[in-house]
C-alpha cells in the first residue's frame, strides 16, 4: 500500500508540473553608444540670495533646461582664522541634460562660471556623465525582444525534448533590463576645493542587460 500511495503522490506531482508547462529565462547584454550628457551641479550661495537668482546665473551663462533638484543648509568653515570662522550657506542642486556632442560646450560654460563666479555665488562644483538616452534603450529593447523570445523557445524546446514532451504555445512573458552603472563612458568634474579640471574614461558605452522570462505550454508527444 505504501508503494501504491507513493506512486499516486508522484503521479500527482508530475501532473502538476505538466500542467504548469515549461518556464525559461534568457538574457542578452549589449553596449549602447552614449548619446546624451547628464550634468549635476551644486552651487553655494548666501542666505540673502534667492533660488531664482541662483538659477538665473546659469541661464545667463547659456545653460538651458536647468531643473532645481534639491536644497540644503550647511555650515562652511574658514580655517585661515583661529578659531575657524563659520559661514552659513545654502547649497542648490541642479540637473540638466544635453546631447552628447554638446558636452564640451556645456563644460566650457560651467568652467567659465567656476573660474569667474558672480558675487551671488560662493562656490560651485559639477559632474557630468555620458549615458544612453531612454529612447536609445527603448529602441534596443524592441530590437532584442524577438531575439530573446527565440532564445527562450530554443531553450524550452531542448527541455521539452529531454522530458519527452511536445512544446506548445507561449503562456506568458515578463521582461526587464538593467544598466550597469560601472560602465559610464566618462566623467568630468571640478571642485572649489581642488580648483582644477579633470576628465577620465572607463569605456566606450553603457552596458545594458535585457531579460525575458517565458512560459510555454507542453503536451505529450
């Protein structure tokens, strides 16, 4: 009786797995050419300076489409005196994006402000990175999706054949993608503490991995 009971349990498990079909997961990794430059700017100003005045400084320098992303109240220390003097200032965080070919022009404008800041700014620093735009990522997704489905079908066909089953239609599909932050093409930065300009490169593009999970129905051969 125990063997018969075990047989029925095993048959039930096999039937459940058969009903669920075959699930496969596949992925492809590609390198996308950067087509936009994303800038992050931090400007320090006194308490008597308004956010509109700080924003206008960058607009006058030719930096368009600037958005204020945050503010913070901080204490700055002047160690040239004893005891060190303190000064309260407001940090304004901005972000803007330009097409990749405009990286140099935008950098020159920011360097001009850093070298000769207006009286309304106490200091300024910025960073920039080259990235693939959302439009570029979406276009690659549409290109790779049929390839991912073909990969999944091939993988599922192999599994079905090994199990003595016949692969059926697609039951469902889920997809996602991930961009590797470590493959940012380049960055440019300045700081009032360093007072210099530097640039470096860590690759020729941004790596993205696209994933797809596909469920297939199966039937007995």
